[in-house]
């Protein structure tokens, strides 16, 4: 192999090994690893401790694959029917979540003097919690059985579905030209999304049966090839590769799902890490100090608004105050989607990258800690009972 | 059956909750993967799972049987079994009963109440699917099947007369 190739392999090896150290550290201190990968990316990027050059192209492609795999596996968890049922059941919680968490980012964008489209992106960044990180937190803390968990999961599903509409719209607006052509682009991409979901609903079972294979090798290649193809086409149509991959996951159902999960999980873990690192690499560290105050302020506001939206949703489901607090705390963590959205706007507003990176890191760490210790937070009306409880 | 609350967990499965008379709450999370979690809720914070035990599909079945999940064993103590809308009842034939000592054909229990006798149990043994000539001897037990109202009527006839 030529020298450049060797250098690439050396850089990659060192990077993955560094991530392994980060993952072990995260496990030891009980925090989600993904925001720490982002932190690692910041340290290795422009103006960071070490700069990676040789492997940057490879990492960029890896990051794209990371998004696609994360969203494919997210989609695998649901069927079209489940998604529709869920929206019907938890409409209010979903609307409250959007109404409380989109405005902080949007208004902050306007205050910071970003153009309105970028402000809409920042609104998206603050709106969307991380399904991946939250679901993992819930499982790791053994809280799947908790009553508020159904509320948490419902809100996350509605957010993910909202992204299926939001991403095509903002990409259409960002990359469209005149008002007329933008409207046309958005209309086409929305029609395409609805069309594909419709096809998924009608033909999902048959497609899944065709894709299923006894050979795990053949199945993996079919899944990966099919998903990359659909995601790429979706990207070309300005629907966003993430939405394309999510829809493929939703379309698949039946036996193939459990096989697919097992096959894709290790790849997903690797490439999701690469995705977070890559976003960190892109961010210019020298921009950090100038966005730090804004990031902290937006984070502080959305910690409160996310707590409120979880509280409202859980209260409506008849859950007691400690459970409402846990639901709110769980929703604080932000991640993959916030970054996918921020990436769209980096070309328009370079500060958006640094801002989103700082925001995601702060919120995810704060969220993880709050959710973990939500039970030790004393709520006013429960104080006496809690104190008694500590003795027993 | 007790009222069980069912809640969807999108992407995970379904959670079933049961509130006990003593004020505790227990639940089962049925994962799409077949895994089952047995959950015990906190007394002070009823929404919090204070104990959660992961069970494989097989372990879940075993535990279900131990807890009396099989319908035949379910209510043996009160000798009434419910199978959807059918009831099976063990009724001791009282000496005071107006039909004690009669044959099944003479008693015409099925015509009068709608419930049928599927077995007669005595100390010397039991007669499954008794013919019309078998007697309803006082002190023996009749196994009666029918819809709840019919079984109730038959129980009244066979048991002590309502006073």
C-alpha cells in the first residue's frame, strides 16, 4: 500500500482507539458516550490538539453512513400502523413538546442575527431530543417498566415523525431558489415522503419477505445496499438521507427485523461514533468562546422547557409528580437529529456548527445526569414522605 | 379476571399493570422480542419500577404456570372455573334438596335450569358423563356446566333450598 494509505490506516486506528478509551470512560462514570465522541471530535479538529488530515474524507463518508444506520435502526423499531396510532394517542403531548421547545431556538437564532431560515434550523435543533440516547438511558437505568416511560417513548416517536416532514421542508427552503421553485421542491419532496410511507404500508410485508435471506451475509448486503440507495435518492430529492433511511426501517417488518437488528447493531455503533466525531472535527474550536454564552443560555432555557413538556405529557397520562419529573428529565438529551439539522445550515452560518456542538454536549450531559438522579430531587409536596423513605 | 391496564410502549412492546387490593402495583413488560420483564412498583412512588426482573420467553411461561396462569387450576379453592362465558361448578347435593335422590332423567335439571351435569363425584369414585339413570344421591357432588345464570339456578336446586 502507498504511503498515504498507510497514514490513513494509522490515523483511523489511533482515532478508533481513542474512541474506545472515551467509551470506557463514559461507561465508568455512567454517561452516554455519544456526546463525548463529539467532544473528542472537537479536540481533534480545526484548532484542536491534533489535526487529522489523511483520514478526513473517509471519516466524512463514515459519518454519512452513521446517520443512515442510526435512522434505519430507529425506523426498524416501528411500523407505519404503530406510528399513526401513537400520534393519535399522544397528540397533545407532542404539540406541547413542539410548542415549548421549538421557539427557544428560533427566537435565539433571530436574536443572534442569523437569517430566518437558519433560525428555523436552530429551532429544530432545540426541539428534537435524541431518541437514540434517551432510549439507551432508559434501558441502562432499568426504567422500561416505569409508568412514565410510555410517555417518553411516545413523545420521541412524534418528534421523529415530525422530522420526516421538517427535514424535507427546510432542505427545500435552504437549497431552493425562488419562492415558486422552493414551493415546488418542498411539495415534491413531501409528496415523495408520503408516497414512500404509503408504499411501505401496503408493500412492507412483501418487500421484507423478499429481502429476507437465510444467509446473514446476503441479508446484510441487501439491507445495506437497499438502504444506502434509497437514502441517497432521498438526499438527491432534498428529502434528506436521514429521512430516507428512517422510512426504509419503518417499511421493513416481520422476521427480518430481529435479524436486521442483530446484524446492523455493531456497524451502527461504529459509524454512529464516527458521525459524532466528524461533526466535532468540522467545528472550528476558535469559534467556541464566541458562541459559548449563547449555547449556555439556550441550553438553560431548553432544560426548563423540556422538563415542562415531559411534565405535561406525563401529567396527562395520570402519572404522579416524581414520574413527571423523570419524563421531563429524560427528554433533555439531544443528539443525532440536532446535529443532522445543524449540518444543513453550516454553509449559511458557520457559527451554527459550534453552537449546536456545544449545545448538544451540554444538554446531553445535563440530561443524562438529571434523569439519573431525578429520584433524589425532592419535590415540595412529597418532602415529608421522601425523608421518611430514606430511613427505610 | 382482574382489570389489567394495558399501555403501548412504542418500539418496545406492551406493558400490563395490575393493582392489588393491598395497594401495590405489579406489571409485566412484554417486549416485541419475546423477552418479558416482571416489574414491581414502589409503594411510595407507584410509577417507579423498584424491581425489574428480565425473563426469557420460557422463564415467563414457567412463572405464569407457578402463579396459576393455567385456567384449570385457577380457582380450585372456590370450585368455580370461568372459561370465557362458561362456568363449571362443583355442587354438593344437599339432603334437603327437592331433587336429591332422583335420577338425572327425573330431575330434568337441564330442561329446568339450562345447566348440565357433566360428572357425579362420590366417595366410591366418580361417574364422568352420567347417563339419565344415575341418581343424585345426597352427600355426593355434581359437576355442573353452563352459562353463569344457569349454573346459579342449578346450584340453588341442588344445594340447600333458599330460605
